[in-house]
């Protein structure tokens, strides 16, 4: 089952509270403020689309797939931030 790291930033406290409640119902593990881990049997894009539907247009979201492989999908991040994140998720030779 895919495992995800989810980080979000919301414009309103109500949206944040609603999303925190959704994450709790799904069994997400809180890792910090607006940061949690979750296993869910949805593909990365489907999962991100579902989360995006819970957010306002101006809210920011990053979903990193930890398993089965490193990938990311985001909303409202700068091109520089997305490029940096993509670079950090590339496999490294040991």
C-alpha cells in the first residue's frame, strides 16, 4: 500500500481544522504542525486530487509518495520549490 507524507498550508483556520479532522479520520499520523504521514490505497495523483478538493484555491499542498517509490505532487508551490523537491527525491548513488 502506498505511504505518503503530506504537508499543507491553509489560508483559514477553518480549512486547516477541517483538513486536520479529515486526516485524523483517515488514520494519518501527525508528525508536526500541518504535517502527517498516511498509508492509503490511492495513487499519488488521485490522492492529491482528493486532498485538493478539500482545500481552497489559495492553499498550498505537498504530497510525497514514500512507498513504493519517491514521487511528489503539489499545489501552489513556486517553480523553484518544485524543482528543488524533485531534485531531493531523485535516487542517489551510494
